[in-house]
């Protein structure tokens, strides 16, 4: 068991399922015997706003929140949110970006433009960047809503979490009827790592 | 090792609020009351799921505490939970409850919101401890939330005092590992009539105030040796006094320093603090918001650093403390040279409030607002709100503007208030508008739930906290009984009807109420087909875009609006506002 605390920042738009993703990763870490803290956002920000949840695990964890420049992994459910929280990633950390694009209000109303080619720009500065169409992959599993679990599968594998622990966590956290689809999504995310040419594994 | 693993498995991840509910259950609490409010909502919501307990959503926090007082008087251990500003509503019974003391233990949870994640101010409710003379205790993670809550009931009964459990958003909504305990059997305490203790006539209250001061002295003795406080000795060049989640931040960045971790924040343990202060070279107090601990130390003549270097506003974080206390700047990390558009929260696709604010904006009315999802109507592109103060304020504010500027003002002013908020504290100002002959026009935005906090029931939904059927408060009949003769119902997504109703009620001399009734889009289970924009008919006027709905977006290259069928709820508001009939039903999902 590594002494160093592992920090996962999960960012997205209210309603995308960041809370469930953080709970699955946290539960899997608990099953492995780690001390775990998770910080969530409830309330007003959930209404279509920018949301962030934070998972920290290690031998002993104090703060529930992650410092800037200290996240080992950022799991971004949306491109703009990946860019917004970029400064939280540590040098050498892993950025996983779902290629979803959800226009925020200032863009919808035409006040400003949605920045172009964001994922390429991020990949230009962050060597360990993975972009994937998690929403599309989830759709093939049965529902686009399981995009969060596709990302969990991929990130869980890079962090050496056992697939069984993640599956078990999903079974304990999602409603009965959604289990099968989510397990499929988990496996798809897990297997996606085989398609990635760069080394994104965490030491 | 194998054994250790098994012990570990018994621990569960819980958010602080869930742990508080568990602590109350393990303490033998059988009555819990609350009005929903972020970040407190999940406390009584979780508690209500235990078997053989009574839990309720009360109409407001004052009622919650009064029911709590009665339950305590009746001998039950009682939990009352609310957000920080809710304590203001409950402050009247609270101050005198301090005089009567309790029968069954009573714990009031005050969930403060430093950083205002979901609140209108960031008041520090530790101040109530000092003024209402309460024992205030503060946990720093979920395990302590459970343990402190359970212990709070013992202390409440031992010292005959209501106890305030003060928590903050970061504790309420952070998960950490919790070891659950047993729930022992506990009988109700006997109820004995005791008017000298529970009837606060001046003659009795004078005697009770003396008891309160004696109790504070007993509590001052207790906190000196309370297991809720502890010193963790380390490097003595720096000594830090802290409490709550700030303790975790301190430990994160300075594992080596000496720390006095306070679990009791009112009264403060003077001797313990002096002992600690005397043995460290430089003393700091690290507390979010007000210098409650620091001021007391200074009053005792103890030299200490706190708010001279740390902010009084906002939430603290490990990186903030690192910067201020250790002069460590956050690492440069990765940067993008790109300006990132903000993403403010906004009304959901299909939200019935959107129709209301579209019309209010178009009519350029002065809108006094209230607390709920609909406060988001203040933001662009709707931007149709002039004021928001506190729960229930919209109606009184509109009346006040009329009284200041004359009845002409009433013809262009509307008060908007949600159904749950109206029941909470909108009824009395409406009575004022009738009694003092205002011409106020009130719109009750009735979406059939307390939406912002996560869809809790309330008296006008006809369902209890456990979702069982109950008597339903009839808002229309209530409003009529108050003396409002003009009450009408409209569908807030039918723009024409809404505008007609507004025109007539604003012109009417006298107070009137428009009930804008349509269920919250997040609870409306009826399946609807997404809308579709016929591009040949779209004249690029952007009126649909100005509704601020994520279901509609603008394609600059084509100068056309489009519907996102994954987000569109098919409410049809964009079709209502489109002058060219370009929006039609039947988009494919």
C-alpha cells in the first residue's frame, strides 16, 4: 500500500453523474483497505452549473479537498470543465476527457464562443491526456447516462483498482435495473485502456 | 492482518449529514424535525429512514424547533436540523429554550455555509452559542459527527441545556469512514408538569436566567476536561488552536505542529487554552469566518495571530493555509492560454419558472424575489429580479416599495415566491398586504415540491417525509381565507394566459394572487417528445435562445437555432415564444 495519498478530481456539469462516479471510486478504495475522503457538491450548483467532486485515498487522509497542482487524475465529463480545472492537475498527472460539449449560458446566448479544439490544446500541454467519447460508448451499452461509469472503468484501471471491486461498488450503489448496463459500461471503460498508445498507468 | 481487514470492512463511507443522523439514532432519538436547507437537508432525510422513529418536514425552522421543544418536554430525545439562516427563523424559541432547558435531550444542528455554496449569506452561527448561552460543539469529520452527536444528547440532559452541533458544508457533504455503534434501548423520560421551569412568565424567567448562568459555569468546568477537546503535541515553535474541518486542513499541511483541537467552541476551555498557549512559541487560531475563538483569547490577554493574516470571508482550504502560514505558493501546474467561459447554474430544461421570468422580463416589471430555484431567474438572459433577501421576503418587499412610492408602483411590481417558501413564511406578509390595504400582486410559483434542496415534500404537496399520504394544504383556499378575493390559476408555460393574468391583476386595485401551477420538470414523470426547429422557418431572431434553456442552442455558422433532443423536455415554451412557428413537436431523441 503506497504511503502517498491518491487524489482524483471529478469535474463536469450538474446532472452528469459526477457524484455516482466519485462514490464508486471511493467505495472501491475502501474495499482495498484505504482511508478515504470524498467531497461533494449539493444544492444550487447542481442546477446545470460547474460541479466538482473529489476523492482522496491513502494510508491516512485528512483534508477532504484537493490542493491546486495536486490531483493525480482529473476525470472530466465535459471539455470546458477539463480546461477550467486544469491547474489542479499535478505535473505528470493524468487528464481524462470525455468529448462531450455542453454549452454554458454565455455561449448559448452568443456572448462568447465555446473555445475551439480544447482537447487538442489540453493534450498539447498535458502529456498524459486521454480523450474518449465516453457518452457514445455508454450509449452502445444501453444508455448515454452511463458515461460516468465508462470513465470510472478507465481511470480505475490506471489506478490499479481491481475490476471486481469497482463492479461490486457499482452493484451496491446503483438501482437494481441499472446494474447490467453499468457493468457493461465499466468493462468498456476498462478495456479502452488497451486502445491507448501512450503509457498512462500510475506508478 | 486478516482480522484487521475484517474490522476495516465494518466501516462505512458516510457524508457528515448521514453520520449525524446515525449518531442521533444511536443516542435513542425518537423525534426529529427540520425544514430543508442546503447543506443540512440530508440529516433528517436520512434519519426518517430508520424504523420506529418520528421525523417530519416542518413548515419552517421556528415550528421545527417548537415541535422539538414539545418532544423534549414529552421526554423524547429530539434532533432539530436546519441551515445557518434557518436558525435566525428559529431564534425566538431558541433563546428562551436556553432558559427552560430540556427534559429529553435536545440537539439543534446548525449547518453553516462558509463560501456560500448555496446560501444568501455566510453568517457564523457559533455566535448564537455565546448570545443564547448554549453548549456548542463542532466535529471535524464523519466519525466525529456521529460520536459528537451521540454525546451531545448525554450532555444536553446532564447540563439541562439545548446543545448546538455546529457543522459546515464541507463536513455535511464530505464522506469519510465511520464505525457505527449499537443502539441501546432507551425509555422516554417521565413528563412532570413544572411551570416554574417551562412557563416563561417574567417571574419564572428571572429565576431561570440565574440557573442559566449557573449552568454556564458548570459547562466552563466541564469543557476543561471534555474528551471532545484534545492537545496533539508536536513541534512547539508553532501552536495552532482550531476546530471543525479547519483541523483537517492544518493536519494536511502541517503534520508536525502542536495543535489544540477544540470540540467545544462555546464555552471555551480557558485553562486548557492557557496551558497550551504557554508551551508554544507562536500561537495561531485557525477558524473560518468570524474570530469567535480569537476574540475570546484576546479578551483573556493571550497573544494570538488569526484574522490579521487570514480572511474573514469565504471557505478555507489547505492551499490557502499553506500560502499564508508556510509562504508556499501553489505549484504552477499546467496552464492553458485560453479564457474559459463561466458556467453559472441555471434553470433546468422544461422548468416551469422559465415561462414566468420570460414574461416578467418582457413586461419590464419590478420583481421582488424569494429563495428557491427561481432565484436563478435573476441571472442572464432572463434577468428578471430586483431583490432577494430571505425566505418569504418577496411579498413584504413589494408592499414596502408600494408604500414608499405610491400605488402606481404596485401596478408594475410583482412578488414571486415558491410554494414551499410561501408556506414557510409567505403567509404573514400576505396578511399584511390585505390588512394594510396594499395592491400587491403575488405570483406563487407552485411546482409541487421544495425543488432546490432535492425535492422534499411540504404541507401543500399532501405527502409526509416518508412519502405517505396526508392532509394537503389547499393554497387557493388558504389565500382566499386570508382575504384575497382575486385568486387565479395559470399554467406558467402558457405565455398568453400568463400575460393576460398579469395585466388584469396588476391593474386591479387591491391585493391579488396568481397561482402559477406546473410540476417541477425533474419530478414530472410524463413522457414528452422533444421539440424540433424547422430551419426553413427559423428567421434567426434568437428569441428562443433568450429563454436561457440548455435544450436550445445557437449555430453561428448557419445563423439558426437548434434543439438538443437529449436535453429538451418538450415543454414547448420555445414554440410558444416563436413568432414564425418554426418550433414544432416531434424531434427524434
